[in-house]
C-alpha cells in the first residue's frame, strides 16, 4: 500500500491539473463566445478568459460594446452628412433669394437714379469723409385720361405741360402728398410752369 500512495498522488495531481485546464478552458470559451457580440476578437478574448477566468468575463461586460459604438458613429456620420446636404441646399436657396433681392434693388436704384450697392461704410479714420449724395429728385405720377402714369421727374412734367398733354388742372402725386393734387397747386415744387 505504501507503494500505491505516490501513484495516487500523481494521478490526483494529473486530475487536478486537467480539472484546472478544463475550468480555464471553459472561461476562455465563455469569453470567446461573448466577445463577438460585443464587437471584440473571439481569439484574443479566449486567451484573456483563460488567463483571467471570472475577471475576463467581468472585464468583457464592463468594456464598451464596440458594435453599439460603431452603430452610433455610423448614425452620427449619416446625420452629419444629411445636415451638410441640408445646409448646402439652404445656402443655395439663400443665395438665390439674395440674388433676386439684389436684382430688385438694382431695378429700384436705376428707377430712382441712385446707387445703393456702394453703400458700404468706409473704414474709420480713412481720411476725409465721403461726400454726401445729392438728394434724389422726387418722382411724380400724373393722371391722364382717368389712368395713372409715371413715374416722371419734374422736368418731364414741365415738358408734358409745354406740349399740351397736361394742364394746370391735371392731377399729380408724389410720395409725401396726402392725395392727388392739381399741378397748379404744386407749381413751386415742379418749377417754372409754361404759360
């Protein structure tokens, strides 16, 4: 019996060794099975599970899920791309509106004989101040045959009076007048009326 004891100890040691390897292997397999679901390498986590046992499983559960992080990043990139496209479209619409308004303002500038495109303020202390623009001559509208006509300048009204198209009783209006008024009543503003 004494001779069998060392053999039992060796068998028992081999059994314990195999049991430990199986337990380590089970933890490795558990980590390897869980790792792909969390976006991690199964092979790497098999060895981490073998080396750390329960700690490997806990560590795997505590680390961020790379699949979810990747999905969040993909959604974020898609949202960013969509917002950039939307911003680009809105800029185009704003540029088109700006061009339309600029064209309308240019038409008004030409009708009024002013240039508001150069109305940018000069830099401070850049020398003498720019000259003030001459006040724009008021534009007039007149009634002819029951229809409104114009806008025209005061010189144009004097020409229409000279050629007989209008007379002193013809109605005229300009901005600032409350109502249509006979030319005779605003003769001072129009200038020398022909006799």
